[in-house]
């Protein structure tokens, strides 16, 4: 039996850290641009929050476009994960970027992390703009 597929999920800021490098030797993976989603960072009450905070989570859950975006991302990722497992691949990187790497990319990375918990994979998550998270 093959080792499980290892998936690294990243959130990042296009303006700060930029698109993460894939150190696995596979040269890539998925990069999803979250800048098309509503931005709670433009509202004063969310400026110090992140995509992991309950008020920001509720902000995103109340906007249908975010749910639609994540449904599409999940569909794409599910196809790849099933195929990679079948083919015996060992690594997949999935990254989510937004302007500041604090709200939208963090929320989406966390949502996909939770989605992948019921698959036969090992998943890690890394928020590049928040090393201490």
C-alpha cells in the first residue's frame, strides 16, 4: 500500500509573502485567488480579526458568493485528490491568496482544510502571514 497523500494548504498575501514556493520538488499545485471575494478587511470592525475569528467566519458564511466559490474549489480539489491517490502521488500543495493574507485567504484555507479531513490524506495548514497561528 502507498503512503498517504500529503497535502499542504497555505494562505498568503500577494503583497507581502507572494505565492508560496513548492519545496516538494513537484513545482506547483493549486493557487486560488481570493481577491474576487468580499473583503471584510475594508470594514473597521474586522480590521484586527482574521479568517479564523467567529465574526469573520459569519461574515463569509452570510455571503452566497463565498459558498459558491468554495464549492467550485472543492470540486476541483476533489478530482485532483482522488486522481493523485489512485496514481500513488505523495504531495499536493494548495494555496489561497488575497491582498493582506488575513481574512479571505485564511478563511478559504481553513474551509478546505476541514473539507479534506474526511479523505484518506494527511493535511497540514500554514498561514504565511501569521506564523504564530
